[in-house]
């Protein structure tokens, strides 16, 4: 299944990316603390990977006491295809709430990877969070080459934060622009620290248990994009310890009175690549169908009741022209009468279901506004701005509307702007 990433924001201006020569040096440029104290000292320049929820983008990380920037490698395939602007990070140091250096074991247990994790108070320099806001904090994560790079950049930032500690004012706006926040690395580190024990257990059990699937997927994540080990065989209990493990990417749980659903394993696996890493671990999470009119009746209030406290959900809709589309929501659906949600939300479209092969179009949060989700007692939908929503479903769960939005820079997702719902499903991604 082919994955296509599209965003109208890429058409607004020509991406500003560094020349290819800026990536020719095989070594990072390190600056001593004494040099950094000089007013005319060059910024710290390090090779790094920008860890988005979907991939790791190579480039150069620049850091000085006032500003952190990441410029993607213009020779990278994704950067060439979608433009450097999509992966360019500008972060004022005053917008960093916490700075941490994390050392994480790789899958072979012999080498280590090094991550710079920054908790930030804004993604766009306009909407700010206080340090006390612990619900869905925003993180920016970079993978660095070695421990020296990690120590140097963390020391620089901690020194800068200490120097600015006396200033508590929050400006009305800053230069900060972060296209993709990331998950908290510490949550993943907890799993990685135990991977040696998991490996020993797998050699003994030689079965596709929950633990085995978790280990296999964690190995795939740490290996990076394009380097994951492909496995296609079931484990034989009599096989040798080196036999591959079959990994079920998505576990779908249906109500007892349903035999088939709109969301198939193929469609779910296509969406997996765009979910936060913490939701992509087979054996650790499952997709539970919490609401569909076919099983639970046509009732918006029932939908809200079934989705209460379910804060990671997939909405998938099919219209009468067989167009399939929807969104990933990061807060529980409730008739609040206002916009809510976070920047991890996105909308998508598979186009016409009858066309093969299906092709997913993915539209991430643009950071232009905070209109990720909306619901009241008469409707629910995603996206917003200028009075338009990416999709909105009325209380009869029959009539819908889809429009281009500022929130996700998406086109009309359905077959046409005003559509009739043929099927709708609300899936909750839950811990096993």
C-alpha cells in the first residue's frame, strides 16, 4: 500500500534549506565552553536526526544560548519530495521548559543511542503553556551521534537557562516554530532498558507472546526507518532461537455481533506509520471498536458515552460514493462546545474504496491554529478555521460536510463537500 504525504502548506513558499555543501563534513563541529562565552563565537553545529512521530529526519542541529535551529539534509529523499520547510525547526531557548539528555540501548545491546529531549512551552510562538501544565506536554527530540555531542549541547542549554532564570516574563510571541512534537522518550526508555531480559525470555519461550511482539516492534523502532528486520514466518516451538518472529502489526477487537468492519487490517496498518510511536507497539496496544451505528444504534449521545475517557481514537467514515476518510483524535470526544485536542492529531483520506490499491493521504497539524477537534450536542468533527471543518458529522449521523481547513491544510476529504454517511466507526487505541 502506497503512502502519500500531502500538505498545501508546502506550496506557500519555496523551502529554505541549506546547501548540500553544509552537510559534506563527516564530523560535527564542537565548540569549547570558553569559545561559547565570546559574543562572536559560532553556534554549536552537530549532526542530528529530528525525531518526528513518523520518521527520523537527518540534518544539522545549530545551538547557541539564544536559539536552537534544525535544518534538514536537502539530499534526504523525504526532504527532496516534501521540502525542507516541513522539517525545519526554530526554537528560542526561552521557550524550553526542561532539557534532558537520554542514553538508550540499541537492539543489539552493545551500542547506545543518544537523545536530546526538550520540553517546550509553545509550538508556534503564539500559544504558550506554563511549566505546571503536565497534561499532554510538548517535546522536541533529536538523536545525536555520540555522548560528547549530547553533553555539549545540554551543557550549553542548561547554562543559558541558568543565566535567564531571573527573567520570568512570557512574551506575546517568539520565533519558535516546531512542525512536529514528539513523545516523551522516557516512556520508551523504560521498555528499552529491559530488552536484554526480553531477548533471553524469547529464546526460552520461542512463541509469539505479547512480550515477544513488543520486543520485536521495539527492535524495529530503534533500528530506524528502512532498517527494520522483515519477518514473515510463525515461530515453531521446536525451532532454533534464531527463528524469526511473526509480528501482528494491528490487533482489531470487534463487538460480538459484528463479523466485519469498515476499518480493515490493511487500512489500519497504513495509518500505523503516522501514529505516535507509543501507539505502534504490537502486543502492547489493541484497536477496540467502541462505537458504530451498526452495533450500538444511531445515537450521538451513545457515541459520546462510549468514547468517554478514550483519548487516542481513530474516526473512520465512508460516504455513499465509497470515499473513506477520517482522523486521529488525541483527546476524549465530549460535547464541550469548543475546539480542543493537540498537535498530534491529523486527518486522512483513502479516496474511493473501490479503487485499488488504496492510497492514504495524510494531513498533519499545520500549527496555524488550535482547532484540532470540535464537538457539541448536535455535531462533531475535526479541523477548523474560517468557519470550515475538515469533516463534521451531524447528530443524525447521516449528514456530513467536508472542507479545506487551516488546521490541517487539507483538501475536501469526502467525495464532495456535502455528503451522506454510509458507515462510521470510532476506534479506541488502548493498552492491552
